[in-house]
C-alpha cells in the first residue's frame, strides 16, 4: 500500500506548474544525486535533456526548460530567492555553460541541449530523459516521469510506490476513504488525528508543526504578494493581474507591514455579505498570479490548483472564525492532505493524465474536507464534502491557452474555492446516511473519466480553449 505524507501533497515550490516545472526540476536534482551515488558525477563533460509528450507540447509555457536548467544547476525550488532565477538563466544563456550540481562548469547550450520531442513515451504523458557523457566517453542516461504534484518516478506506476520503503511504518496506512472512515470509527478519532499519528512515525511533533507553519506561511505570503503586485503576467497572453485591482476595492484603511499583520487587518475589516465571494476570489487569484510569474507557492495538490486551499482557509480565518489560530490551520491542512492522497492513490492528480478535474477538482475536494473539519463536521460529513466538490468537477478538461498556466487556469482556482465552500455547507446541512455517492465511488469515476477523456484535453494545448482562442485574440 502506498503511504503518502501530507508534506508530499503540500509541497513548497516554484510555479507555474508542479508537473511541468517542479517535477522536471526535482527530476534533474534526482539524476544528479544518482550520478553522485554511482560515482560518475565528477567526470561529466556534456549534458543533454529530452522532453516528451505534454512536457514538450506545453513546456515553453510552463517554463519546463528553465526548471530543468535550475535543477541541473543544483538550485532548490523551496529556498532559491525568486529574484535570483532570471540571473541564473541569463548566465547560462550568455556563457553557454551550466554550473553542474552547483559544483563545476559544463558546456551547455540551452537551445541545443534541451530538445522538445513531441512524441509520447509509453508510461506517462510527462516523460523526460537526461543523458550525460563522461571524460572517457561513457554515456549515462535515465528516464523520469513527472506524474503530477511534483512527484517524480521512473518507468512503471509501481515505481511510484518507492516511498513505501520510507513510509511503511504508518500505523494507519490508508488506501481509500472507506478504510480511513473505519480507522476513525474504531479509534474514535477525527481524520486529522489519524493523519497526525501517521506523520508522527516520520517526524517529531515539533518538526510537524514547523513544516505546517512553513506551508501556511508560504500560502499566506503568496496571497499577500499577489494582492500587492500589479501589471501584466509574463508570456504572450499579456494577462493583466486582477488580484491587485480587486484588493484595492476591498481593503480597509488599517495599516500593516507584514503578511501576518495584513491577515489581522483583513479580519478587522468590515466584510459585507456581497463581498464574501469577492474576497475568496481575490485570495485564489492572488496565489495563481504569483504562480504564473514563477513565484513561490504550495502545490495543493498541484501548482495549477495552488490557490484553492489557501483561499478557503483564508475565508475561514477572516470570515467564519476570527479567533482561528495555528491549531485550526493544522487540522485543516492535515485533513486536506489526506483527501488529496486518496485521489492520488485511486485516480490521479496529473492534468496530463486526467484533465483539470485532477487538479482543480481534487483541490476543491481537499479544501471542502478541510473546511468541514474545522467547522465541526463529522468524519462522514468531511468525506461527503469532498465527494460533493469533486462530483461537480468531473470531466473538467485542461486546455491552457498558449500552454500558459493563466487562462483559464487562474480563474478556475476562484471557481474551485467557491465550490469547496458550497460543498462544505451542503455537507454540514446534510445527514450523511442519506448520501447516495460515497467518496470512493467518485474517486473511481474520476479515474474512469480520465481514461475516457480525449488526450487533446489533457494539458497538450491541442483542444478546447487552447485552439478555440488564438493569441492574437487576446
């Protein structure tokens, strides 16, 4: 059984895409570590990368080539100062060399040494192959697949379970929602408490809290930056940032200097009923505008859907419960993370495999579950909320215009957040005994829908809005 940590579902990284940016970045890092482990790293004189399938078709719009370069340079997406990224790329372009693994220079022409191969490899739509040649002429090549949410595996889906060796000591290994519900019933615990016990097999309570703080601080910072950044997003669409304009219309007059002070200021701002949806949309838009501009966000469960969970959690803290603190954030994120892992195990969180239902749909289900948990819902109501949210995203295609994670992706985060709140409200007002569709059924249905979906609607920019709207129209 695949056991997934909440910190695998909620990763900190650079945008605009977890599968097309963060995944290739991590794959390059992994390849370097494997070369070191095999004793080949110090002898490399040339490097080449081939990008296949969806990574090729929408790679430019997702900055896949830049992510590969940053990974080969040994930069860490969690910690690299965002302002350094253009400098690193410019240096590689100018000198036509790469500081391999942040250790020594290797000749590298990003135009010739990163090749976009339109054909698809058999295992997954997001394939990539790294090749290195040593001083003695030996060739070392490895193929990886970015399977969504920043997860990277090798040739077969069973390889995705490599982390079993690390996480097989979970006291409550969860394969599906029914099993999770049974654990909660037997142990008389809430979902977040079951998840916490699993995390304790990997980390101390201090480490868990520290990492959850980092996740929330990154979410809050991305909302803050998005609400205070104006202008247009990078790329050919010339999309104007909207979170800034929206925030200017909504904000109060209280002063602040930090994201945390900003949060408290919003809590003190009088919010009228008609403004609630505007605030939620503003929060969601702000995160994904940061994501679209190679900013730092939290994959939740992906970069393309990174705005849903922060927006819904922020809604709870500034609208529903002004006294909410870290313990509420903790319960929300632990619950949301577990729901995301159930979808990953039973279906997919990769738009290249399942369309946008695998990203916005899953994030909406995660957020709905988290909100229901902190709102006092039962385990059955939490699972019901997740099911409702996904039920109304089934079949959602991934058709980014120009291969950019901007249109319709950014707006979809706002819609996913609103649906999550509505799903939580419906679940809280319902008796789960009367529910007709259990969560596991909708997970399975989502996977069957993903398999039936035409490939052109799976993050290839070959169908839907991507071909219905031309760059010149924008």
